[in-house]
C-alpha cells in the first residue's frame, strides 16, 4: 500500500492512500507513525525491512489501525526551502526490502509529490494575491507582486545553490498597443 503523510507538531496526517480499510486512522499520534521517524532522521529515504525490530515498534505486531504493517519505506517530501514535510511511503504486511530500482522510483515519486504540494500551495496563495496585486482581465501580476515572487524564487534557488535565469520584457503602452491591437 502507498500513502502520502504530512506531519504537524502533534500528528501524522494521512492525506492520500492507495487503499483504505474501514477503521483506518486519518491521523496518528506523531510518535506512533513510522513517518515521524523518517522525518526526524532527515534521510532522503528510510526503510524498515521489519518494523517490529525498530523502536518504538519492537515487539509489537502492528502499527495503529486495522492493518498489520511489518515493512515500511518512506521518502521525504520537502518544501522548496528543504524542510521535511512528511513522506510518500509504501507498507506491506510482510517483512521485505526494496530493490535499488524501487528505492530510486520511490524517491522520484516523492520529488514529484513535493512539487505537486508546492504547486497547490502557490495556487492557493495566487488567487487572493492576483485579486489584490494583479490585473483582473489578464491575470498579470502587478509590479510589486512580480518583484515579491522574483525575490522568493531568487532566495530559494540561492539556498539550494542552483542557477536561475530570467527573461523579462517590458512593454510600454505605445509598444503594447502596436503589438496587441484591440
């Protein structure tokens, strides 16, 4: 089974799952969830071939809920700033190990899920900002909104040591009128 989990201070929230059993929790107490251990480790991928051999689950037959979980592998979901938000994880009722290909695939899927979470965050933020800082007809950002987003992107890429490129065209009213006839 596969899950998307996000953590807050007290809980591990299950946002998505491939298959749900009746009575399965939507959230676990943070210390009871293997994803909390994965986030605390800061490792890109955490794998527990047999959860009963890992504290705090040693000697326990199952994790919270109706499902018996003996295998856990979770890849970190990270914010653009590098903060661990939760995991994309897979579980099984029997002990096992991922192959190197499966590890790479899980990590790649977690990167995609992280990007999808960031896109959803931007969409939620963009609508009120567009109303307050943009042109309603075109959806274009105002000068201040553009500079705010540029500054955020610049900072994010600088923290990661990544390059950033910008192509900017400024059309005055006269040029815009010639290029964009009514």
